[in-house]
C-alpha cells in the first residue's frame, strides 16, 4: 500500500513538471518605467557596445550601433559574459524608458539637451551620460568583435 501511494505521488509530481518547461524561466514583469530589450554587440569589462541591428530576435528600441551601455547584473551572469569577451553576444535586459535619448531627463517627460554654444559652458557630469541595462540573460551571436 505504501509503495502504491509513493508511485501516485511520484506520477503526480511528474505530470506537474511536464505541464511546464523545467529549464525555462518565467520572465519577470517589466516595471512601468522600463522596457525589456535585446541587443547584440561586444563587451569589454562592464561596458557593452551595441553592434549592428539584428533581425532575430528583434528589439523594440532603436539602439544605434556603437552605443555604449553599462551592464548591471548578478556576479555569476556577468562572469559568464566576461568569459566571452572578444566575441559577439546578445544580451536581454531592462532599460529605463527614454534614458538613451540625448540630454538629461528632469521628469514628467521633459528633457534638457545641450545647445550649440561656441565656447565656455558648464562642466559636465562624468556619470550623467551613462546608459544602464540590467542584464537578465545572454547568448552567443554569430560574428566577431573588432580588435583594438
């Protein structure tokens, strides 16, 4: 009798596992002020440089080739990406809406962008123009990165 109960429990667990993919992770919900993007390119340290736009999978944002993104993520994930430095990778992650537009966001959809002044001006914020992506995953992509 105990063996029959154990078999029923084991079969029930098996059917539950077969009902959903075991290795696929459920995507986290995207916050209202962010957007999930996929972009292919090259890495150097914690900086990701966007490569040419790829069709598969398409991204919902127009991230121009050559744009630098500062990557944030779990140490294990970042170590995996760093191990593939020098070869093309595609990363999936969350970016704040509108942070890649020129200028500084002051809130309420308002941005202040620099004008074309000939001389003088204010000293810029060295960290103010960095664009961040919270990396959720990555995959290798066909192609090679330019050597420096």
